[in-house]
C-alpha cells in the first residue's frame, strides 16, 4: 500500500477557487506540467521561487508513492513582447544586439538555468521539451483549431477567434474575466493589425524578412505564438486531459486562459483538472525590477556580490527561507529575513546532527506518531510548508530537551523521529545538510571531506579499525560525523 492511500492531499485549484481533495485521473499516477523559462536572459529569482514551489510539490507527490511525470518546458522560440502577438521576438532581439546566433543565446541561458536550479538542489523534471523541438505538433494543433472553426488566416498569420470561441465556451473561465469587460477595457485596433478583434491572439505569425527564427508552414514561413507551445507539449506528453498545470501567478492571464481555449478548440475538452499558481517574490517590500534597481539575481544573492544584502547566503538557507512561506503567499526577500532563516536553518541542522548521539530511555515524553501525522497534515493542506516547518521545530525543541536531560525518548521513537525529520527536511523540502562553516566557506570543510572519503574507503575495505579511528579522533577534535542515507555529513561544537 502506498502512502497516498492514507495521506489525502487537499490542494487549491485556481479554476474553482477552492481547496479540493486531490484525486488523480489515473489512480497512482500524476501528470504535471509547469511552464518553464524563456531562455533569453538569466533566470529571475522570482521564477526560481515558482519552480522551487513545484519542485517541492513534485518531491512530496513522489514521496507519497505517486508515479509522477513532471514536464517543464524550455521556451526557446516564439515568445513575443507585449502579450505574445505583437512586437519582436525577444530571443531574436537579444541575438541581434549581441550579434550571435539565436540558438547560442538559447544554449547559454539554458545552461545558466540548469546551473542555478542544480545549485538550489532541484530534482530534474521527467521531460524537458523545447518549443523549437515541437514545431510540427504546433502546426498540427493550429490546423485542427482552423478546421473546427475557431481560427482565421490573414496575410500568412493565423489568429485565434476569441469572440467565436466565447459563443460556445467561456473565455476567462480561469482568470474569472468576462469577455465583455475585456472588450470594454481594450483600445480599438489601430488599423495596423490583421486581427478581427483586439482580444484575438496569434497562433502563427508570418515572419518579416529580417526575422531569423522561422519555419515553413501551410500559411507562411513564420513562427508559432507563445501560448501554443504549452498546449502542444503538455498534451503530447501527458494526454489531452491531465492532472496538474502549474506556473507563476502572472501566467494565469492571458497565457493559461489561452491554453484552455486552444485545447477546447482543438480537442473539444478542457486540458487540466487542477490549475495551480505560485505567488510573487518581492524584494524589500517592493516589486523586483531591473529598471528601478530593486533587483537581485540568483548569482548575486549566492555570491554576496550585491549592494542589497549584507553577505552571501548558502543555497540551502535561501531554499529554507522560501519554504517558510506558503507557495500561494507573496514572499518578501529581505536581508533580515534571510539572516533569521540562516539561524533557524542551522538550529534545524544542528538538531538533526545530534540525534545519533542522544541517550535513549524506557519511555518517551513526546508523541512521535502524532507529531509525524502533524507533519503530513501540514503538507496535505495545500503543501503548507510553513506549518510543516513549525512542526519540525517542535521536534528540534524536543531533541534539545533530550540532549540536556529534561526529556526522554525510547530507541524506537528516536529512530522514527530521525527517519521522519530527515524525510521531510531532505527529501520533501529539498534542503542539504551543511555545517555552519560551509555557509561561510571555510577551508576546514575540504579537509574534513577528505577524511570522510578516506573513512568511506576504509569501510569499503572492511578496515573498521581505521574507520572508527577517523571518526573518534575527529570527535575528539570537536567534529561529529553523522551517517545517514544521504551519506556522511558533519557538525562541529
Ligand atoms: Zn506555458
């Protein structure tokens, strides 16, 4: 029996505006699609937070025993400025500025994106498809939307007919907008556009002669509209109707609204059972923006090379900080907040580090089974990581009480406590155990790591005398080695 048979998740579905019991379409399997980055610049820290939220959700679903196919795309073509259908392709624009190939831009920033996510200990998605790798699927999709009467062709470009669609469907169903209001709030077309109505959006754009990224199609040499790629890639790998579609709050409209319309118009059904949206990351109480200077990128935050924070922060400290807020809340990144998170993070790691050295007793003064369920209850309540972390700190308090002799624990309870806290901290929250020194980058780390590796070799050679000697002599020097499933870590006193 899998854990998901006993742990029932309730998640907030943007589509219904309610927390619903999570019931996958196929028992035991979850299909999850998250809109990935547009790779024309370094990944934004706010996007890192969004992807981290879905990494945590992916980790928890896997922990519960679900077989999860997690698809997160790379947008490497066709993402236009200004709501995706006018202006210049951002990737082409950047390529022209830097006088290099568009695919060179794509490669550079895809590598950067992966590096940043690896630094923050993300699990790779199951499939990471690219828009340029799915042009044929997008052309087929456009053809079926045209065939079903929901798109029209003008001068080699193809537009989705929102007004026609709204006659038999509800455009705005996800973002709770009404077409009449949208019409009321948009300016009339200036005569330059091929569109019938301002609300229509491009499925295919004919390329100007100077446009580098282009593909042949039945309508023109051109490129697909941005909204289209996610419909093509999500349904190709997850089916026409799948469980979870996630992304940042800012994608709800028009991007996700258009995905729903495209799916309805081509396949005659809504694509997604649960829509999930992660909230914004602010910096010092204001929106992050390069133009106002209220901006920090992941590399600057990690290196300390910036004018906003007082020092460098370890990726696990930043991850811990982000996990202290619900994915649905706005989170304000501040130096004080990070510094408090750093203290909390080390308290947590220190407590985990001493579990193996605790003395056990014939009775426990802490109900570990109840506490364990509290941890699950927090995660089952729409992935409420701040409540989970509060529960983890109840265990930290108890561990410290056992250490100073003011509480007792049985060997069985201690083993359960250790297993549970490690599962939630390392597997679900995705934190990495680091000692205080590694946060500051001390040379001691390297030296101890060499000794840990020597000890590992000694154990592999069954030289337990040497392995124990390394452990004991390090302990005498005030360095405790802690063996766990993830390997050996150390703490200092
Ligand atoms: Zn998307």
